[in-house]
């Protein structure tokens, strides 16, 4: 538990810096600030890895949410212990959730680059991305609910 918390505390600021960097790329940049494709690929790969790790930790300790919805008490260490048998499967799930989140971001940024950082493209892509994030958010809660039912209540998947 301590290692996961430490990893989360280390990776969250890195994600925040990456997010701020990406947001800075949404505004029409000065020509010198445009990143080469390789640097963009490295940035997206790092965001994918760090995001997967963060979502995995959230899935491991997130069993407290469905438990509290059912008026049951569960601590973070209990949640972490309970999800131990499915740690590998939850990592794969975290990778899939992050892929669901990052794919539209990559598509949106690619459209921005192709359109010469047009504000019109950003205005059209932003609502679609927000809706997609909302859907992905509920997919994550659905996963938590199913895993909780399987592990804590011994229901089949």
C-alpha cells in the first residue's frame, strides 16, 4: 500500500505538468514552440504509462466507493488487499481506460496540427472530447462496481 501511494504522489505532479504542457499546445503557438513529431510521441507515451499507473492504483483502492454506496465500511488497505487477486487484470483494464481517454486526445491534437492550430477545430473537437471523457468516467465506475460485486459479494462476472 505504501509503495502505491508513493507512486501516486510522484506521478500526479508529473501528470499535472504534462497536462499543462498539452494545454499550452492548444493555443496558437509561436513557431519555435511547436514540438517535432518525435517529442509529441514521447510525451503521449509518457502520459499513457503514467496514466495507466494512476488508473490502476485508483482501481485498486477504489473499492471503497461501491462499498460506501452500499453503506458498508471499507478502508483503503482493505480495498487494496481485496483487489490483490485481480491486480493483473485491473492493470489491463487501466491500460484500456487510458487508451480510451488518450486516443481522442491524440486525434484532436492531430487535427489541430493538420488545420494549422485553427480555433475552429478546437471549438469543434473540445465538446466531443468532453463527452467522451464523461463516458469513460462512467466506464471506470462500472468497472469498480463489477469488481466490487465479484470480490466482496462473490457474484460472478
